[in-house]
């Protein structure tokens, strides 16, 4: 029966990818008629004397307390860094979200739910280009609402002004790509032929696999070929700064699993290949046979912990060591961490990152977990295909 199930899912996966290829082929001629990029209506005041920094938020908003607090922290950082925010929503904007956006002077673009975050980014860029001359824009930041911002985002947003092309995380698994939940581009990049050509020809499909392969990976490839280099916020340099780690933080870091992503099956998907820092470091010390003084040295332990975490940052860092990095550097957490960590571990992280978020964050992740593990045939199929 187990062999039968594997064979059935292999056939399903092959059929799924075949249909995606057909959708892409059909989408090429359709793009000629996709003039408004799915935009239904827009309430945005853009003027030539507006801020030269534009932030496009790709969103599917909810009224969840966690969502609202996170969005407010993101908006605080964007507006304090002089960004004009355009909230591109793939669904009707709830009243509470609309009020929050109004408080921060954000524009709203409502569009059809087509193409996930890359479809929304495409629509936002299309709208901005229609209203403003790209040559007069200093920077465009693309960010989606799948990040949970525990605190004011000002520091991260400010840091992403330093280079032509920035992101929060850069993934070197399989194919290089700047991960799409946070990407920042200078005037030189957005004025380039490669950037314009990618967005003009991108076909927005509702497939997660398509958005990664033909969105994140293709955009990264085109910009790399054009001579640009991406500078991620999470890289080795961030580990060179002085890092203060409390005993509580150190204990949690040592307990948290580092997930083997290939084995994602459930909540949590901790497989026999998963590990945690305590076990890894103990093995390392045993192999090196350190002096007893080294074994008892807290500074040596901290160095070992940081070195181990750093080794995973380009290997789908947001999921494998996302909890660790949130504790260390206060970076936002992916909202889908319930796929690979249990509620207890997520709660430990929330306690350290922002104690005010613990209860609402626990409720948020618990609700997400329940929906993700629903027993409906559709959910099971999408989950196994990696589409949710």
C-alpha cells in the first residue's frame, strides 16, 4: 500500500507539472490582453513631488490580531524611512486593515487574486510606472505580508538602502534566488532593461512552484546576468558584530531543531535527519577532544552556536534557522513556520522576540496549523505537491 501511495503521488506530481507547463504556454498570448494586470480599482495619490522611495506590499489581508500588529510594525519602518506605501491587495481590504493603512497615508490597489505575490508586485509596478517616471524614483521595495514583524522594521528597511539590490534572505539551494518576501532595488536596477523585461513578460499563475521557479529564480538570474549582485541582510557580516546572548536565549537556541526541508510532512516535520545545536556541538567537541576548560567555557559555546547557525543561512535560512535568527537579530519570522516547528518551539521564540505577541502568536500559528493539516482531499493534495 505504501508503494502504491508513492506511485500515485508521483503520477499526481508529474500531471501537476504538466498542467503548469500548459498554463504557462496559454499564458504567453494572454499576456498581450492582460493590460491592467488584474487591477480592479485604485485609491492612490501619486504626485511627481512625492517621496522618491516606493514600497509595494503584496497582500492577502485578514483581521487577525497578529496580522494587524505585524503590518503596523512594517508600516512604521517604511514610513519612517520616507517610503510612499502602495498596498496591493489580492482580496477586499477589511475595515480594520483599511483604517490602519489610512493612518499611515498608504495607497490601496485592489486586484484580482491572480499570481500570488509576484502577480501583485507586477500589478503594483505597472501602476507606479503608469503614474510616475521610473527615472525619478530612487528606490522600490517589494515586500509581502507573509512575514511577521515583531518590532518596528525601521532598522532593516534603512539597511536595505545601502546597495543596488538587497533582500532579507538569499537562497543558494538548487538555484540562486533572492527570496521574494522582501526585495529592494535602486534606481540603477529598476531602470535596467533586464528588470523591465522580466516584469513585462512575467506570467502570473496561482502556483507556488511557478512563483518560485519563474518568479524568484528567474528574476534573480536575469539581474545576475545583467551584472548586479544581491546583498542580503542575513549574511556572514551580521555575525561579525557584537552579539549579546542571555542564558535564556542560549538555552532556547540549543533546544531548537534545525529542519531537514526535504522531509516536510507534518506539524512539526522533524525527521531523523533533523538536528539541534546541542547535539551537533556535542559531537563536534567530542571529535576535537577539547580541554575541559573549553567544554565549560560559555564563550566557546556561544561561538560554536553562532558558527552552526551561520552555516545554514543560505540553505533556506528563513525556515531552517528562522527561529534562531529572530531570537538573535530580531528579523521577522515567516508566517508558515507552523509547517516545520511545533507550537511549543514557536511559543519559546515568541516569548523572547516580543512577549506581547506570545498568546496571539500562539493562537495564530495554531489556527494555521489546523488548516494546513486539514483532512480534506484537496488540502492533502496541495500539501503533498508543495502548493500550500
